[in-house]
C-alpha cells in the first residue's frame, strides 16, 4: 500500500494537468525513419567522439561514439546506433537546446532490417556484481537521467560522499511528473512497473542502500496501483511508495525530497550531502534493460500531445528520429501560429520548427496553438513572483541584476539555485520573461568563468615553463661544473693551490676590514679638505687590495633596480 506525504514545499502552483489527452492509448512504437540524425551531445558533460566513419555499416545497439578514455567517473555518455544501416554523414545539425545550437551528429541511413549488434551481453546474476562493474555497464550503455537533465547515471552510482559523516542511505525515485501535459513516466509505470522495480533493486545494490522511496503525484492512480502490484513481500520491506499532492513543481529534486522526507536541501548543497540520491523512474527502467538484456539506451518514451494532433499518445521513439516524423505519425496538422515545445509548457524548450532530432532528454513534444508575443511591462514590485518561488528566491531582484548584468549580486542572490520552473513567469502581471533573463545571465556567468579558467590555465602554463627553463639552466651549470672538476681530476690538475691563494686573499681582506672597524679614525677635528684627502687615500688603498670587491660595492650602491629589489 502506498502512503501519503506528510510534508510540503514552499510556493508552487496548482496547474491544469491536461494529462488525459495522451493517456487514451497504450505506448506505441514509432516507425524506423529512413534516416536517423544522432547527436553526439545528448547529455550533460563531454560530447562523445565518433568511432565510426562515413560509409561504415552499423548494427542496432552498436556503440558509434564514446570517449576512448571513459572511466566510470568521466562526465560523458556513450552513443549507440538506434537501428541498423549505413553512416552517411558526420556533420552539424540543429539540436534541441536552450541556446538554439547546432552540434555534430552521425546520420545513419537505416536499412529497415533493425538487426541487433552481436555485442549485447545480458547479465545472469546482477546482484553478484560489485559497484564498479555495475557502474561500468551503465556507462557503456550510455544511460543518462531521463527526467530532463541528462546527467550521466553512472556518476550517481558512486558510493563516495563529500560528507563523510553522512553516508548515502536513502534512494529517492522521482515519479512525480509534475509538468502539465507530460505522461511518459506514468505510461511507462503502468506498463513496465516490474522492470522499474528491478532497476531500483540494482541501484540499491550498487549503492548498498536498504531504503528507497518512490515519490509519485496523487493524480496518477493507475500508475500507483501498478507499482503497488509490482512489489512482492521482500521488496515491500525496502521500497515505499509515497503519494505527493499534485502541485507544480513537486517533481523538482529538492522539492520532492522536502515533501517526502521533510528535509530541506540547503542552498549550494546536493541531496548526496544529506545522504540521499535521486533517480528518475524512467532511468531505473533503462538501468534494468542494460543489466538484464544488455540493451544500451537507444530509445525512450516520448509524450506527443497538444493542439492539432489527431492521436496524441506516448510513443517509443528511436533517438535521432526527427520530431516532424513523430508528429506526423500522430496525425499532426501544421500551422504557422503554433509553438513547438520539447518538454512541458513550464520548463520546455521552445523550438522554431519540428526539424530537430529526438534525444535522450526529449520527454515530450508539445504543440500549442496561438503563439503569442506579449510586450513586457515594467516591474511593479507586486511580489507575486517571490510568493510562488519554490526555491525561496527573490525573482524580481534576480531580474534587476540580470538586466543590469550585475553578475556578482546575482550570485549573492543564489541565481544558481533557480530551477527555472517558470512559476515566477507564470504569475508575473507584467508578463516579464523572467526565466529567459536568468538563463541568459547563468550562461554569461558560466562563459566568464570558463574564460577565466582558460586564461588562468595559460598563465600557469607560462609560469611553469619559466620555472622549467630556470631549473634547466641551473642543472646545466651544475653539470658543467661537475664535468670540469672530473676533467681536472682526470688530467691531474691540482686546484688546491688556487683554492689556498683564494683563501689567503679573503683572510687578508677580512683583517683589513676588522682593523678599519676596530680602530675608528678620529677625524672629527680635521678640516673638510683634510678629511677629503684621507678618504681619497683610503679609497686608493682599497682599490689596490681588492679592485673587484670595490667595483661590486659601487655597483650595488648605484643600481636602482637592485635598490628596488632590496
Ligand atoms: S511578479 Fe513581475 S511585476 Fe511582480 S514583482 Fe515579480 S517581476 Fe515584478
Ligand atoms: S524560475 Fe527560478 S526564480 Fe522563478 S520561481 Fe522558479 S525557481 Fe524561483
């Protein structure tokens, strides 16, 4: 039986769900398109590098891009061929992202046979594997967080914790799916609850965690039922299902943890710091597939919904399929006055067309009629944005500082704690696109920091080069001196006489110096002319005794550079 959450988070909004639209049918398989345009960057971290060439034949599930030095602590994810065919291009193509970027993509002309690669290795006894082996399987399967962030999953399986006093002892599974319209997780749970529970067990095993909580919004009764039925007597003891009130953004990581456990993750801290780790429910399904069937991440469930779509539904779509093709297969009618959004209406990415490939983080393709461009008005300081902010920020202040590009103040006001949920945008009576300002500012700060890192790195390299040159010079001098000494020794040249002469001169100089300091001259009652003459005699005598030392003294007293150094 599931339980109900005891806690709640601050702010947030009660939004119309529009979930039923896409839940009328079972999950359908999308067609294999004639071409798959597979981006090399579908995740947070380093882009994968192609390991195939144009003209190569590839099979379904074959790794086509990865980092050759990928270890299970590298922030990257491998990319696999979603179907069999031939690589016909490796070139730039638009990829869905906030920054409207293009990126390198591998284009595969599919052969329609969908032939699997031989190198698919199911694991018979996964619970006998250790943490490192499980992490390596997840890394090689290219699994990333499927909730939208795309963070490589193997990194969230690390048992090491920065907070040594608090070991990771709780696994949180995010099945809240709080954004309106999106139903891909709910549909997956309804159809694959048993596999999801298996994936959860593997993650628990990898992290040696006994306690797991699945957080799910209370507007998904069928999915909740499916999860309850998938638990047996043993798993019931370890896995708890908790229903959370339907309030946006209950699926935000920090908000969900607060609702489920009553613990607030402090600013600049991660759940890990409080001994918790959070995974999306669809990610656990991908983990189970990789371990039990050896299947890498090559497809995902995508909600296709919104206006002008005759058959809205959830579809199993191969990565690299253009959104156009997915929409067309659902009876989509294009018109000029509509928004195409990857994701939900609150946090989704607004695209300028449907000519974008589906990637690992595409949870929804949403079409909304009546594209409106409202002219923003000045901020009236009503404070509505602060009232709804679930991160307890001051959105209007963030707006002012973003607009004036005051990046220091923005960081002081914790701009990086903003989860870009869009609640502030939604309620702003002045229609100010606040989140756009925050995204731009965050990007600027990242760019500046990355530029600074590059210049610091260049300076460090220059300093290190100087140090190496100096060290080499000193080593060369030492080597030369040693060589000379060895040569002298070999030739039988006795340098002891020279050394004795040097010591005698030094001793004589020392004696003179001592005499001069020991017997002060009584010259105070002489005339200036007489004193000048005595000084002249002293100087000449000193020159005679040690001309080099005298020169050094002179040099030392007149060199401004040396004075400065001194
Ligand atoms: S809601 Fe809009 S108008 Fe009101 S304080 Fe916030 S930014 Fe200003
Ligand atoms: S977008 Fe950021 S500032 Fe606005 S309500 Fe959400 S968390 Fe707060």
